[in-house]
């Protein structure tokens, strides 16, 4: 998997370097939050397993420069992105998972950027479908924490979708 990400990162850099502003590549990485603690609250933190997954995500994506990060206003989505945002020294911006227009706008404004978004089992597929303008992905199983979508846009047009398990 590391080889794939290194290849992806290198290929994306090659494709986007030397291009004018009208032809830059924008990447959007969409993940579901990592495993949450079962503490009976509506806003639980990550479990130990979830914290380990968040660290794995940061390790897996450490060679990509992340320009913007978005999470819903819940501990578990923010905690999923904290290790990666620490590496990239960026702040996490909040978005409403049921109103993905802020993410759509980030894609439109983000030519040449890499954006990561953390959501929930019932909102991540909705966001991916909204961004690709196609109803391709259905709601995730409540126990599925390991999917990661990489959407690649050129001139605001989708050119690739990669779905990974991590």
C-alpha cells in the first residue's frame, strides 16, 4: 500500500507540476472517522483502536502535502485528522456533513490543492456521490472504519476515483 501511495503521490506531483493555473490537479481524500469509544455519549472520543487508525492514516499519507482539512463538529472526526494535520501544520475546519456545499466550494476553489475530509458512515458516501455527481456509493456498514476515497479533479472535472482500505 505504501508503494501505491508513493506512486500516486509522485504521479500526481508530476501531473500537476509545470501546469498553468487552469490545468492543476485537485485531490480530495474522504475518510470515515476511526473507531469510536463506546462511552454512551453522543459525542465520544476515539477508542484506543481508533487512535491507532488515525496514526496509521497520518503515516500512510505523510508524503502528501495536505492543504486543507475538514471534519464534522464531533470529537471522533476531529481526532481522526489530528495526527495528519499535525504533520502538515494545518487547522481542521468544521463542516456540516448534511450540507456538503462547503466541500464542493473547496474543490472549486482548490485547484492544485489536496483536501482531506472526515465524516461518518452515513455521510461519507453521500459526500463522495455529491462530489462525483453520481449515486455510486451506498451508506457504509456501522463497523466499517477502513475505507478511504481519493478523488482526483482536473479543471474541476473528475478524472479518477481510488477506493482503498487501510
